[in-house]
């Protein structure tokens, strides 16, 4: 997995993250709410204010998805 894909995602104070079925992620913050569906094969684990994105295989499409998921999430605090 790429270095970006391995990065844990830290949720800032005042931001609430909900991970629902089929990897639908909802992020609520002081500036609004964002909802995004990530690929269902990705494994999302939330441990308090830290989220880990794991991939089930080394398939090229899955590798890209993990990196994009982390990149999108890291930029969320700038939008919320």
C-alpha cells in the first residue's frame, strides 16, 4: 500500500464521522455535512478520532481506491 494509503486519518475536534453500510461515510462539521460512498471492498475502521483504511487485496483498482479514500479524507477538514 502506498504511504498515503497507509496514513491514519485523524478526525479534528468538532467533526463527527459516521461509517454506514456499504462504506457510506458521512462527515458533519461546523460548516456543513458531506456524504461519500467509498468502494464496498475497502475496510474502514474507526477508533475514536482516528480512521484506518485497509484494503483486502493488492489489486491495482483496490490500491488506487485506498489512496483516493485517504486523500479525500485528509482534505475534509479544509472543507468542513
